[in-house]
C-alpha cells in the first residue's frame, strides 16, 4: 500500500469513525431527551388542570361577595356601625329586605390610606340574595354609593381592556354590556332560541328577548351560558326590578382579602358601562 492509498484509507477510517461516534451520541442524547420531553409534557398538563381547578375555586370563593364603594369611613368605625350602614344601603337605597342573619361577613378592604375611603366587602349567606341586590343596583344611579361584583384581579384587568371595544360597539348603536370578562351583545334579529359566539373572541351574542341573569361557573374563560326565563316564578329567582342590572357572582375568604385591589377606579371605570337597559 503506497502512501496515497494509506492516506486515503486513514481519511475514510476517520470519517467512518467520526460518523459512528456522532450517530452513537445522537442515539444516546435522544434516548435521554425523550423521557425529559414526556415529563415536561406531563407537568404542563398538570399545570393546566391546576389552573382550571383554581379558576373554579376562585369563582366559588367570591361567588357570594359584593363590594360597596364610597361609604363614608370614620376613625372610630366599629363592626356594628359598619353593619348598620350596609343594612341601610340594602334596605333603604336598594330596597331589598335584608337582616343581619343574611350577612356572613363584612370588612373594609385594604389598609387605611389617609382620607381615602376603602371599599366594603360583604359576603352574603345566600347567593340568591346577592343576585337580588345586584338586580336592584339601578336604584343607586345618580347616588354617591355604588356596588359591584368581587371580581378577581385578572377578570378586572380584562374588563378594563374591553372598555374601548365596548365604547366602539355602543357608538354603532349596539346593545352591548360587559359580563364577567366578556362583551355581551343583544341582537333583536336573533331567534329566541339562538345563542351564538360571533364577531370576535371576546363577544357573546344573545337574543334581545332573553333576560340575562347571572350564569354559572364558565366552562372556559371564553364561553358563557345564559338563561332564558319565560316564567320567573318557576326559575327559582325572583323577578328583577325594572332598574335591574345583573352580573356574575364571585366569593372571597378572610385569607383572600389581599387579592382584592382597593383601587376604586378599577371598579368604577367598568361600572360606568354596565348599566341595565
């Protein structure tokens, strides 16, 4: 074997050896990566399931809560005086009969900050009573005091982001409202038995002759169910006041009060566009 043949043989040998080593490395790396990828996929699925469970839990713990804004706060305020103020708002201003037994808990939300009036968080014993109060919040129109749902920080952020869309839809003459974290458009041209999603990822379209009551837990962040009530007496829910406004429920425990943002403007910006028809 001459020198040239030897050089050619060595080059071929090195190339074959290098290819074999590379193939072996790829095989080993692949065998090690596949289990890791599978593990990551399993973890991602568990995280998604956990998020869904937490979303449902968060809804349930806020479900019976109501937030009351701009109720004067004094330095010597006690639980008893706060309770009396709340009951006066419910019975006199909202015209909903309510007593202490129907209230589970009352607390001012957040730390006291100078002269700024903190919202009041009220947890009702019965979810149905909360709905009755929300349906009558039209009686507060033009008054200083206002009430709203206890939405999660994420939902409040989404609601604020929807305001420009809501304004644009209303400027086009559409009957649009914000429900939870979606825009609901009531269309007179839809049949009474129709309900569809159309026009955008954040929209729900319903027939105008449907009465929007508070729906149950959303099946997903982008879907909602609405009830059509032909006979309110059979629905288990009292007939709404003509000055009603309905919404979705929420609930919070004592340990969860830190999740409630005390910035009043976050709630009121949305309240301006959620009046009943």
